[in-house]
C-alpha cells in the first residue's frame, strides 16, 4: 500500500478527532470487526484491508475506496 494511501486514512481519522479505538468501534458496529492494532497496520501500510473493511473505512472517513488500497 502506498504511503499516500496510509496517510489518507490516518489524516481523515485525525481530522474527525477519532482515536484508532473509536474508529475500530465504529467499524465493528457496522459489521466490519477490527481492532486498533489492525488499524495501525493499515495506517502504516503494513496491511491492506479486505474489501468489506475498505468499503466501511471509505464510508466512515468519506474517502474513495481506491484511496485505501486494492485487493
């Protein structure tokens, strides 16, 4: 995952004043269970999220799915 992709997830999360824990809870509430350590790996570019989680993150952070990575 390119660095610009990772920074967009983190940037938008921080812009909304959310912690990784809060974002993880929101994702879990809408059916894409994830924890803070998983989000950290996504933000750092260590892990590319699966399609469902990508879609949920895009919706919650108002990003384009392609900004979060491709399967």
